[in-house]
C-alpha cells in the first residue's frame, strides 16, 4: 500500500508542477507581445498536453486495477457463495438501520 501511496503523491506532485509551469508561461505570454508571446503560449500548451498524457496513463492503471479487484471479488463469491450472501445481508441490515435512524 505504501508504494501506491508514494506513486500517488509523486503523480500529484508532477501534475501540480506541470500545471504551475504552464500557468506561469501563460501569465508571461499575457504580458508579452509578438513572437515571444506565441512561443510562451506554445510551451504552456505543450506542458498541458504532457499533464493530460500523465493523467491518461494513470487512468489506464486505475482501470486495470479495478478490473483485477472485480475479478478477485467474483472469484471469492464463486468460491464462498454463502459467506458472500451473509456479508451482503449484514451490510444490508446495517444500511437499513442507518436509514431508519431519525
């Protein structure tokens, strides 16, 4: 779990850094005219594209991990059907009690 947490923190730090750099470049471009403004704007757009690609990569990993979790859950339910029914019933009772509280 700690590796997942570390990877998440690294990803968030990377994304924040890229977005901050892009924001700075766009601010500079707004205060500049001519070819320099266009150059700064292009760099900012490249940074935003990079952030989008990183987010897409993370999305692929999250989808794959979700599929693995779903398969593991499906396998467990098939291997232990009565335990799964008992757990589901218990969760249903708890939710029912929580909803009836006033």
